[in-house]
């Protein structure tokens, strides 16, 4: 018997992906396009990885400046390095 | 220590004599234990391989002498083998020297351990090794040691006690010993291990239970039922509750993501800011209580009296933290009015905490916060300096947003009047009604967006593992926004390139490959497994199941 496409309600997934939010954002941006079922999960994955890399980079920047706190400038510098 | 003499004659008879000389006064269940011991001994002997002839001799002697003698014979046997220095002899040696008396047990039955010879020599070996370490601490036991060694006998209740005291860190990984050790209070293990020692499972290695402490704890816990913290229903009733949320709230004061659950955080913040507030209210009377000085003062005093001890030390900090965090939450909070009100209450709420206290009777946290916020907002608005102070405290909050929220709460206030109590009924009304159309134009559009982004911002602060400024978090939000836009554009290009109008997972995989996340070494499935929870993995990675079916279908 195949597994269900939806997770049963009683299950509490930690680190849930905001699927509705992602779908809404995509729809707002590109109303002419459609997003497939599991596509938004991968989008969520890519966002997670992006945030992860951004956090690592900004942490490195903050440590380089010997700050104990991550500043706006650190995050900006990290984001700039991501502009491909 | 035991009175065994390694140099003495190793014949069982002499050893037994010696053992007999040191009588153990406590064996109330001698007859039963003797019988049990005999049975056990028989079982053990059948199981064991009759290691030595002396053992058999001992068994016969044991039977004749009864429980105490049986146990002693065990020791005798152990001492008899000392010279050989086999694991068994070592174990026996230890048994001989094991403490005799146990506090706990009135019936420390001798459980004459049949052939202390141990069922499994290997196990004994390890047990011996560990036991030896404890040797000096143990007093010579005569009845306990054999009892301890006897595996699989449920009746041996408190036998272990002496081991428990003397061997607190006993590894308990030894089967026979652990079985007997655990028998004291835990459910008895392996009653059948005697017959099939090889098949017996090792009991989970855990610390032996100290009977006395255990009973004491039972009594204590039964007498004092756990103090369940009701966070949502009684926001202001317990100052102790305010303590704990404050404790965990102050560390993440900078990263607001300390509280994962927004409602929980809101409630905790409300509470913690409450007690904090009332200490601040006397400090800044002019600023905060200008609007409704009388009522606020009264409530503040009430608060002071109730929770003065709690908030005394860090009155200002939590207040500011609460305000800042509240403001932060204001921008990120969801659409629901109650949520907004709850968070908004944090921001302007300083004087309203005491007012919120009056609303505890509502027994609804959101209502309480809303009500607290209402009169507080009204008072804040009336007080120009107060209003000015709030934006200062919360630099990052968009003022329009704040003004809108305050305005919304201000509206019901003037009609009922400036009185706090009269505004209370207005607040519940406001809470239940949907947000006014005039003031909620851009809010639903932006707030859920921000709420969704805040989800990722929390991940950011988690991955960063460092405290972050509020501005930095806003910057992260902007970056995320831009990232989403770029992502959508790229996906559109990829789908168009494939001649499709639907974005498929392949497009997203191509995007990630372009980003450098997916390489020839690292496949998409690896990333999915690493970062996504199991439920999503099931949906993404096709998996074959019975019946020649693959899910999800390809």
C-alpha cells in the first residue's frame, strides 16, 4: 500500500516547511506559472541551504571583525558574496 | 573484610568451618531461602558445567547446612579457588569480602547462591574485575554475596542493598549480578536465565536503586504534586511562573528567536514583562502613567506587592527586552487579531501590565494582552513622551505599523472613556471582531509574508549560533525576499526552457545545481536526507515498497 501523500494530522513535524507561504509567494511573483506538488519542498530546501550559507558567512565575517554580535554589515557583506 | 585466609587450607571443609564461625545473625527466611537456594543451586548446577569437584562437594555440604551455610559454602568455595586465580576464584573472593549487612533488607535472605560458581565464567570475570575495585569498601558478607550472585531469583529483594551502597558506580553490565541487583526494586529479570544462561539477555545497564531514597522520593512526590505551570491560562497569577520565562527569555533577548512558539513567547513575555513592568512603573511614573495615573498606579502597586521579589533584580532589562521583542514580534506576527494584539501589547505595554493584571479574570491570554494593550496604548498615545519613547526603544519597528496598531486600539478606547475598566469590555469586543477594514489594508498582505520569512530568519539565527542585532535580522529578511524573487525568476526561465508552464522538481534541482549545492558528489537526495524531516523525504525520494509499487509514483 503506497504511503499517503499528506502527513497525518497527528504527526508533529518539527521544522515544518511553510508550504502555503511558499506557494503564495510563488503565485504572487509568477501568477502565470504553476508549481508542482513536491516542488515547494525543494524550494524550501534551497531556502534552508541559502540561509545556512548566509549564516555561516555572516558568522565568519563577524568573527573576523572580532565582534561578539552579528551586525547588519556582516550580513550585508555575506549577502554580497552570494550575488552571483 | 572477610575472614577468608588465602593461606589457609583450601579444602572446602576447612573453609566452611571458617565461614560457619562467622555467623550471620540475619537470616529470617532461612528455611525458605535454604529451599530456594537449594533449588536454585540445583538449577545453576545443571546449567553450569560443574566446574570443579569441590563445587559439588560444596553443594552437598550446603544443602546440609541450610541457608546460611549454603551461602557460606559459596564463600568457602570462592576462597577455595583463590589460589587458582581464575575469574571464578576472583569473583568468589569478592563475594567473600562483600559487605554482609544491608540496611535495607530485613529479609536479606541468604538466597544461598547455588554454585556461586557462577553461571557464566566470562561474566563473572568482568564482574569480578569490577567488584574487586569495590573490595575495600565492602564489608565481609556472608549471606549477601551468594545472594547477589544468584541469578534469576525474584525473591531477592534487597540483597543488593549493600552493593548499592558500596558500589554506586557498579557497571551493572554483568548479567548475573545485574539480574540480582535489579531484582531489588525493579521488575525481576530473567527468571529463566538459570536454565539457559547463554540465552539470557543482559538487563539494561542501570544504576541499582537505593531503596531508601526511592521510597523517600515516592513519598515526597506523592505529597507534593508537580507544580504544573499553566502558561496560557494564568498569565499573572504566579510570580514563579514569571520567573522561569524571564530566565529563558533574557538570554535570547538579542536574538528574538529564542522563543520558537510565538504564543508561548508572547505569553511568557507578557508575564515577564508584567512583573518587570511594575518595578519600572514607579521608576518612570511620569512617562508611563501620565495618562491614567491613578489606575495604573494602583495596578502597579498591586503588581509590586504580588511579584516584587520576582522582578526586582532585572526590572529594566526585561522591560526593554520585552518592548523590543514585542516590537519585533509586532512586525512578524501573524494576521490574527489576537496575535497582533498580543504582540502589540508587548510594545506599548508598560503601564498596561498592571491593567492586564486586572484582566486576569478574563482567563484568556490574548484577551488579557489585548485589553492590557488597549488602555496602555491609549495612555501611551495620550502621553507624547511615552509615544516617543516607544519608537526609540524599538528602532526597527516601522512606525506606521505601530501607529496603525495603536490607532486600532485607540478607537475603542475613547468611546468607553479613559477609564481602564471601561476599556476592558471594549478590548474583548475588539479582540473578537475582525480587524477594522480601514486599518487592515496592507497588513494582511505584509504580515503573513513577514511571518513566513520570520520562519527562515529563525533558522538563520539558529545556524549563526551567535547573538544578532535586530537590524541584522531585518537585513536577513530583505535578503530572503530578494532570494525568493531571484528564485522565482530562475525557475520560470528553466521551466520555459523545458517548454513547460509548470515548475517541476527537476527545475528546482537544476537551480540548486547552478547554485553549487548539488554537485556530482553531492546529489539532491543526499541534501534532502540531510536537511528535511522524514515526512518530506518520503514525499521527495521515491521509495519502493511491497507489491512492486513505488512511492511517490514516477
